[in-house]
């Protein structure tokens, strides 16, 4: 499936570039936000199929941004798919992501095969 719209929320420029280039090869349409506040601004103005959300960022972290997006989802009746992205790989971190409203969680460094598996659970297929 080409043309999946994705919001990449990541404060590290190197990670942004690596993930952007990787996903671009698969036909994703990608916008980038540098923190949770920018992500909220973008979600207010555009609909995304998937939000890939870093957890630890300045200005507003990924958990707070997720809580805000979920409140907006309730008001609008939409349900954004939010996948947490973090260097922390403890079960407690995964549980916290899911408790705060993320749909799934994946560890850094970004792994395209893991990402493909995750999004296939939401009905997205890519080659």
C-alpha cells in the first residue's frame, strides 16, 4: 500500500533523517515534528494514518502529546494510530505507553521489519 500518511515526531535530527529516508523508500508520505507541541499543531491541521511518537523530547514529551491527541480523538470521533518509539525497552515502559493511549510501542534503533509487523496489525501492508 503506497501513500500511507505518517507523522514522525522525533527531536533527534539524525534519527529523523534515518527514519524519514527508510520510510520514504516504501512510499510513505511523511511530515516531521520536532516535539509533542509541534505534533499537536500538525494533527490539528492534517489527518495521518500513523503517528510514530518518540517518548523523550523537549517542550512536550510523547506521552503528554499522546494524552492530548487522545482527548482530541474523543471530541472528533477519530482514532489516530500512535506507535511509541523509544530507546527504553523495559516492559514497564511499554506498559506505560499503552496505558497513556499509544496503540503499540517499538524500540530504537528503528527497525523497518518490526515496523512492518506492527502496522500490519492495523491493516497496513507494504512491500
